[in-house]
């Protein structure tokens, strides 16, 4: 039943965007089943009775409901097996998008890491990844964790042999602007590298927009879904896709212990959702939005203090203040 409907059902379309912008690696079947329970049988349970993990999962579920028109009604009014059908359609969309992006970025990333005007030496295949990762000088340098020195021969040999295993929360240098890490200020340049912005444009705007000034496009994934700004999930997703493209691993898998993909993805997502990092994250979002969403850049321009618009808003604010202050303000 699912296979016959999945090609045309809009839930596949929404599932693609959900995976790219909200959460790429969650278990959608469990997400929906647990979400329905929270809305129904468990609705009267106090919020504090749920674990932090359960509350986070429900937040993702509510985001899903908000992003898919009519989904809540469909789940509530549907038959007993409707939740499973919905979850499978969304999963198919998310998985399909991830597979498409993995395949296309595998070749595209080589163009972005090659020295300007030069070919990669030794060359790397666009389709076979065995020579990437720590097996190649350039991809190895980009994947080297910030706490290690790729120039150190012993370190390089241990990374190449697998004696030194890199966990997902040991972030690679390619996440940083200019591929430079400042241990005294680890936020400086984080998630602002050119390879990340290029990959983001490639996936969300269009491949042709990668090396050009941002323009509004009709066919890009962001445009199709009404996306006007970055999300924590979209940044973590692109970082994960780029990291995988640079590795020698042939198959994208959330449970791969070698690439430790799931830990890498969730570690970035957790940082971006950490309330204690809100100011740095806000600044990061502003920077990203100006890089990839032209309408956002225009909307963020400050209004000149002596402009007509500024005067209108100033007068309106004064009027509201007098009204809210009440009659006593006139005495």
C-alpha cells in the first residue's frame, strides 16, 4: 500500500525537507508513534515527568506537525495503520534526499577543495572514495581534528593506519573559516568555512549558485519549501554531508562506528540548540542567512534615523506610549 502511494504522496516531498532541515537521523516511526501518545493518552502527564530526551523528541514532532499542512488531522482521524503509512512516506522522503545529496556532493566537493587553478595531486576519483579520508594529503588535512596536528608525521601515520580513531565529537578543521582553529576562542570561524557555504548553496539553492552572489531561484529546494533562513538542522546536515564526502567510507550510515556519523551530527545540533550559546548561535545564523538568502540580507538593513520611515515609526511609538500610559500621562 505504501509503495503504490509513495511516489505521488506529498508527504514524501515534505519528508525530504524535514530530513534536510529539522532532523536527518531520527527514527521517524518512533517519532510519530511517541508523538501521537503525547497528544492522546499521555496528554495529561506533567511535562517534568518526561525525560530530557523525550521532551526533545516531542519538540521535533511538533516541528514536523507545523511544517506539514494537515498532518495532525490526518494522524488523529486516520485508521490504526495510518501512522505507519505516514511515517514510511516521510522516512522515504528523508532517506531519498540524503541519498541524492550524498551522491551529488561526492563529486562536487572535489572541485571545492582543489587549489585554485590546479588539479588535485594525486588525483581523486569522483565516484570511488577509497583514496579519500586520511589516505590523501588534502582530505586528510581537512578531516584532521582541531586537537591534532596533521603536519606531525606520527599523528598522520596513526590516523592513516587506524591506530588513532577519531570520534564524531572531535570536530575537523574544515568546519572553520580559512581552516584555522583558535584554541583560545573555539567559536571564532566555527561553521563558517567556504566549503560549507558552497555545499549549502549546492543543496538548498542550486548547483549553479555555488560560486555566485546569492539570487532568488525558483527551482531550488529552499524556494520550493518556502525556506527563508537557515535552521540548526540544515547547518548540521550540510556539515555531516561534507564530512562524509571527504571520508573514504563508501556508504552513508548513521551507525557506522568508523565515521561515527550520528555522534558528529548530533554534537553540532546540540551546540546550536544550547540556550547558553544563544548569542554566538544568533550571530552565526545572521552570518549564514546573509551568505545564502538574499531577501534576508535586504531585510536586515538598518533604517536611517532621519528617513521618513524612521520618523513614521518614531511617531507611532510615541502615540502608543501615550495611550498605554493612560490619562494620567497628560496631567
